């Protein structure tokens, strides 16, 4: 029996050509999580879907599904498209790649849908605000898939810690290499960064935590960004 879904809030995580004039889509939806869809004829010159099915744009998607891959039956904009330029485009693709790699299909995370939408809105802004949005998204994504950072309320800002995946922050001597300041961990926990040192610590800890979930296969977007920078 085919299931029919109408006007579901969604964002496109990826799109690629399929057959002569169609598109294969990976969409992230509020109620159904990540879904795979075929948009038949969407690349045709006269298709109404051609200009609508764009990444970083809030959508209302309709589709029918009887298995793993659904068929788009309609799509309309749910708001203005987000205009990203330069490196900020890579920031957006980075968010999308994280979701494609770490989320299973049909596994809904309604809270993450809102976190993703908020992160996107912050990407065109001031550079530190955009980068802070990436860190907060990474933190919340890990939490949603069951691998959230353990950052307790009793952290001491003046202390130094090493981070253990199962036990969280463990106090170490001030001169221990590779550690994290308590202040940095507190700022990551609270989602409020006040210094470049805290941002650097958050980047390092989140990078290590995400790498542990990627099965040894690194993300492509950071590599492409490094190559673009030369």
C-alpha cells in the first residue's frame, strides 16, 4: 500500500541527475527524518519543480512511497531561499554532509530539524557567528544520534581536562598536552563562545568526536574547502 505524504516541511540535503530529466533527492523532513525521493522530470525545461528543489531553501514536499524510495508529487517554497556565497556555501554543504553520513533514513529527529534550520539562518552572518553555529549544530547532532558530549554542571573554569568518550572530562595537570580548559568546555556546553581559545577547543573536541562516528572515512566537504583555499 502506498503512503501519501502532503506538504511536509523539508530541506534538500543532496540532489543529483537521474535518468534523462529526473532528480534523485535526499531530503530531511520534520516528521519522517531523512528520505530518498525521485523527482521525475524535474530537470525538464517546463517542470514546475526545476527552480523549487534547491538546497538551503525551506520546502513543503509531497510524495508517495511504497518502499525505500518515494516519488515526489509536489513541492513548494516555504520561505525565501538562503543565499550563500563563497566559503559559506561549503559551510552549508558541510551541515548537509554530516546529516547524510550520520543519520539513518526514516529516523525522525524533529528537534534536529529546527536546529538545522537555525544553523542555516546564521551562516550568512558575521564569520564567528557562522562558525559558532556550526559548532552548536555538531554538538546537537551528536546528542540526537546518541553520542552527545558529556559536559557536566560541575566543570571548573580554571581547571584543565582531558576528554574521555565514556567518562567525559577528567581533570589533569595544567601542563598536560592535548587537554581542554574547563572554561572552554563550559562555553561549548552552554553554546556561548566568548574567546577564540574556546572556539578552537570546541572545534578540536567536536572534530574528534565526529571522526569517531564516521568509521574511518573522512568527510569530503572540509577537504574541498581546503583545496579551494589553496
